[in-house]
C-alpha cells in the first residue's frame, strides 16, 4: 500500500451471496481455508471495504466503459502479484489472469457492470425442479410447475441458473451476449492495472482444474500434472 512497504493478501467481496459477500464473512472463510496470518505471514485485507463501499472510479475511455469501478485497496497498492487458478467458467470459457483481475479487483457493483448477459429459457423443456430459482442471487426467476419468467431487471447475469439446470432449459444467446462480456472483462482488467505499469506480475496455477468456476458448489475436481 502507499506509504506501507509490507506484503498483504487481498480480495474483493462477491456479487452473489454466501461466505464472501461481505468482509466479515469473507475473512472468516479465508481463515478457514488457510489464508490466516499464522499461515501466510501476511495480513489479509478485503480491498473494497466492509460491504463493497470502498470504490474508486478509474477513467479508461474504452468501448464499453468511460470509467470502471475498482476497489480502493487495489488502487492504493503500490504493486501487485496476481495469483490465478486456471479453471473453466460458464461465461468466459476459462478463468485466468484477465478474469482474476477484472472480477477480483472490482467491488460487487463493478462485477455487476461486467455481468450484463441475461439468460433466456424454453418453457417447454422445464421440469419445474426450482433449482434455478433457489440459486438466483437476485430472486429473478419465477417457477410454478415450470419457469414462468426471468426478470432481467433483477437478474445479475451471473450464470448460476445455467450451471444448475438439469435439462439445459436455460441458456445465453452466446453469439450476442458473450463477446461483449469478454470485452467488458478486458476493459476492467485494463482499469485495474492503470497505475501499476511495470509493477505487476502474474502467476497462473494449473492445479486441480475444475470445469466450473471455483466459486461453484460441488464442482468435480480434475487433477492435472503441470
């Protein structure tokens, strides 16, 4: 950090609910997974504040964004080593350094700006299991005997509904929705590095590669030798 010359470990709060949606739960989750100071020797700081309110607007003047929202702690850091676990991802195809920068350096509001792809569905395929509605962080999906509606105003564009659908009823229009999503991520990654020229390094780990994002529950672990 500016004025501080000690290493730290950092992350930002998630867009969806769960154990990393606010800094208190986030810190507990991190410690439970071995990222405590007694293990790493470095303090852990959630860069966007208690509930995602520590935000800096970074001017980039690109295709999708004139400015992007980057966590204040990330902006204030003098330098950055980006540690990324390479894995699959339902929207981006795979997650690596660019996705880690784009999502990992953004508060929930910045993540939402990137996740603008909205799902579509075919009602005739729906079996009414309600799993999509149960995982939806925006409570955007209405199900009775079948899906009745997906409220795109409430939808966060996270893709959780696609992941849990047993009959592949829910999908994105991949030709329309996904290319702009990838571009938005690239612009956010650019914004995260705006004041880090020559002071950022990247390490990607190909270990226990999963077909879905690490944030998904119950993903199948696949072991690869690197």
